[in-house]
C-alpha cells in the first residue's frame, strides 16, 4: 500500500510540473521573427541602397533598429508598432573605400524579447567617371578615378573640390589638338592627405622615362578671375603640351600659340594660392608659374622640370609671399626664379628660405642663365638658408639692367656643394652682381670642389655628371631619395633664424595655412 501511495505522489508531481510548463509556454510568446528583401548587399563607392525589413512579433512589435560596421545607415518608415507585424526601411550609404562589413538588425517586442539578424555587405570601387569637356564644379571623390578627355573649366564663382585618394587621368597625346587642360576661373581645392594623396597624371602606360619631357597634357591654368587655389598632398605630372589658340594662356598673352604650358599657372592680383606637401614632376617647361597674387609654397618637391628651359617655380611681378622648405631636383634653368618683369603692382616681394636645390641649371642653353636661384628685374626679397648642390650657378642677382631691387633685397646663410671645380667656381656667378662678402653672404658655407658635403641621408652627390646633365635624354627618374641631413652634417646649426615670413598666413576655403618659421639648419630637411 505504501508503494502505491508513493507512485501516486510521484505521478501527481509529474502532472503538476507538466501543467506548469504548459502554462509557462502559454504566457511567454516566441521572440520576433525577422526577414529581409535581400540576404546580401553589394554596393559601389558612394552608392545608396535601400532594404525593406519585415518583422512578425507575437508579443507585439515595439521597435526595429539597425547598426552597421561599414558605411552609414538610416532607418525610416517604421510601421506596425503595437501590432503583430511591422516593417522598416533601411537606407545604406556606401563609403568611398573598398571593404566588407555587416548590417545588424534588432527587433524587440513589448514583452522584452529581441531578435537579431545580420546582412553581409560588400563595397567595391566604382567605375571611373569619364568627362569629355565642359564646365565642372562640386566634389570629386574621395578614392575615385576620373578620366578627362577634353578641356574642362571651373567657371567664375564656382568651385571644384578634389578629395583624398582621387586619381585624375588626363588623356592627352602632347599635341595642340589633343592635350586637355583644366582651366580655373573660380576656385580649385585639391585636398589629398599624407596617407591618401591625389594624383593628376596620364594613363599608366604613358608614365615612362621616355615621356619625362613629352608634355602630354595642358596642366592646370588659373587665369583672370581665378579666386583661390589650394593644392595639398597632390602629385601633378607629365604636363606641358603646346598651347592651342583658344587656351586661356594664349588669349591672356602669357604664351604664344604652340608654346609649352605649365603644370600649374596662376594669375590674379587679388588671388590667393597655397601649395603644400605636393609634387610636380616631369614637366616640359616651368613646373609652376605664378603671375600676381598672394602665395605660400612650402614643403613641396619638384622633379625634372623643363626640357631645355624652365624653372621648377617661376614667380613674376605682382606677387607677395613665401617659398620655404621645398626640394627641387633636375630643373632645366633655376630651381626658383623671382622677377618683377612687367612691373605690375604690387612689386614682387618673396621670402625664399630653407629650400634645397640639386643638379639644376644644366639644360638651359642660353649663356649666363640657369643655376639654382635667381632674384631679378626689380624683384625684392630675402634669400636665406638655401642648400645648393651641384647646380650650374649659385644664388644669382643679375647685373644691370636686370638687377633686383638691391636696396630691399637680402641674401646670406646659404650652403654650396659642387663635385668639380667648374661648379665651385660659380658659387658666386660671374654673370651676377653678388659676390662673397656682399650683404650677409659672409655667413654662407662655401669652399672648393668636394668640400662641405652636406651628408644627405640618401642622395648620390659625388657621382653627379654635369656634362651628361646638359642633355635632356640623360635625365631619368631619380627614384627614392632622402635629403634630410644626417647627424653631424655641417649644415646643422648654420641657418639664420630671427626673421619672420613675408606673410604670416593665408586663409583659403575657410582654412588657415601658416607660413613656417626659418630653421637653424640650412636646406629643406633637418635631421
């Protein structure tokens, strides 16, 4: 009897537990269920996609939210709150960068239950944007490729902003008829970054040593109403094609039809120009010419500028500003020339300091010209702390009638190295009026051939061949180099400090760019 009673008690307990479980199942509904009209999302750079999410919730829908690990999303059009079914629209905005990620959708009900679902996302590069010809404005990029097949123009009052990681390929062949240019009548902002610079170039197959001085496209031409340009972390190469009759450089009288154009041209007495941390390479004539305007040109590199003539940077009358911490390699004539020719107002006044000019002046065929740095024809300025290595001439102030404004010009604390006697003999050019001892040149570092090696981190100065440098066919891509000074360099501690820049700063597009202070070392890079 006791055994039967025990079994009855156990049966009663089991029935009680079963009933309790059944009761609990009735009280707690299942979590929400999520479905999507896509199981995986593929998008191109900058593309916008929409997804419709459907939810069934026995416990009555409370909310649907979403997050993403790539790009950005917004939710909208939420329906069915407080009911058993609902929907929401997710708008996905792809970034301008390749990658994969996930969109996570979370649905919750009024009973506190949630359900999570994931959608895989892949973002790939967009196809290149092709431009035939005409007006442009707005924003390019980031991380996009643009192919320019005809002359494009930024109209007066308009602006074009090029963002980081953009590549602009100009399809030119070096002829007048088929060498597009970028004409700027408004504003141009090229905003690369150190990690993602901007490249303005030609097709990859044409980026060869044979085309170093081919001049395959027309360059960037800012004329007349150009208001401002900012060129930051940007590389511009293979420009200099001959100008057609309708080029603004011809119609404004800067060059004759058929003459080579420049990689960058800027001309507006009321304009503002900044170029920093950028490179101009492989230009048929001047790498850059500025006629009129306020300017700050700092921390740039110029490589292989001018086939048989042309400066890395040519500054004309009507310019005020600073040129500092630039590196100029293999310029045909000068690394830098400042002139007040044409006598426009204001008088050219440029402070030139802490630049390094290497292997320049040798391809200029006109007698007495070419070298490293010229201040001439009524221009005025300060020329301090410049490193001049294996150049045809040192700092040159031409004799009358091409002399600079000597009363208001200053020079000294410059550094010279030449690997042969012919170079060393022209540290103070016989065609110029500046001799050692004039102004502050007593503080220059100069001597005989092969004296005062500046001790660059990586650049072969002893093997330079000045005779070979006279032939443009011998000019090659210099490859990787580093013109920083090693510890113990005799250029350290020899610079002039204590003077201020010509302009303290320039503001362009709401951004303020400060002119750098002079350094105690000579040249563009310390140790």
